[in-house]
C-alpha cells in the first residue's frame, strides 16, 4: 500500500511538472490536471488528489470494462445508432486513421 501510494505521488508530481511547462494548457486538461489545479486553488489537499488518482487507477479498469460491455451491447441492438456514430466518427476524423 505504501509503495503504491508513493508511486502515485511520483506520478502526480510528474504531471504537475509537465503542466507547468506546456505551452497550450487546454491540450493537457484531463481529470488529473483538474485535481491538481483544484489543489493549487486550495479546494483539495494533496492527500485528496492522491486518493482520487489512486482510486481511478484501481477502480477504472473494472468499471470501464463493464461500461464498455453494456455500451457495445446497446449499440449492437440499435443499428441506426451505430450508423450515426460511424458517420460522426468519419466527419470528425476525415481520412485520418483511428488510434486508441
């Protein structure tokens, strides 16, 4: 538990350093960034930020897989929605290759 907590603190500090050096902040604004800025404003403590990131790392894979599973089932059951999604992806991506 201490090792994992220490690793999270290192990752958060690396993220904090990256945020302080980027030119376009909006390209790097994710949930972890929002937490760091909330701490900078005094809305959260360092412990709050560490705990949130730790919980995201531990809980996210399980909940994400269940959510994606049900999303794919719903899409498969509604082909018109799938077609709309594909059109939107093509509109946004154009001829660019999709990446994970």
